[in-house]
C-alpha cells in the first residue's frame, strides 16, 4: 500500500510541475496537497499506523512520532504544518470560494503555486528518505531519482 502511495505521490508532483508550466496555479496547489497527503500516509503505513480517511494527517504523525527515527522526529512538526496548510487550501483550489464569488484562479497566483510545489517536494523528499531507511527500501527511491 505504501509503495503505491509513493508512486502516486510522485505522479502528483509531475502533475504539479506541468500545471505550473501552464500557469494553472490552483492545480499546482491541489496536486501538491495530494502529494503531501500520499507521502505522509505512506510513512504512517510503513510503521503500521491506521489513519483516518482525511486529507490532513499531520496530527496523526505528531501523536505517533515516537515510532520514527530521531532525524524524522525533527521534521514532523514542519510536515504537520505543511499538511494542515495545504489541506486547508485543497477545496478552494478546486472550487474557489463560492460565497465570495471567487474562482480558484482568483485565489491562487504564481507565488502560491511555487510555495505549494516546494512544500510538496520537501514532504516527498523527507518522507521518501524516511521510508527508504525503513522496510520500504528500494521502492522509495522513486523520489530521489526525480529531476524537479
């Protein structure tokens, strides 16, 4: 399961990069959020944690940080913050804010896209480093071989 999550997370980063090149910044935010979600869920799966079916699993990471190596524990607060931030932007990046009459393209600009992509890349790199040092080994090198 974790292997598949990491593979799909890599695809989301590729999609985010493509969307950025097209200037479709709301899609960059959405794909980057999905990348973060999938990579963090892969980490949780690696240590046999069943997580709730929600988009933000940062709190679950924090609660279970004792199951991760020291260097990963140092990253968990930042990863949780990234997860929360992008999960909050997920719905607006897809639907806008209807009550304000704002479309996704009116809400997210190039800077937002850059920040979201960097967060996705950071999360996938941290998570794949953790996973590759654990039982997942070779499968997690898919991120390390990417040229983003």
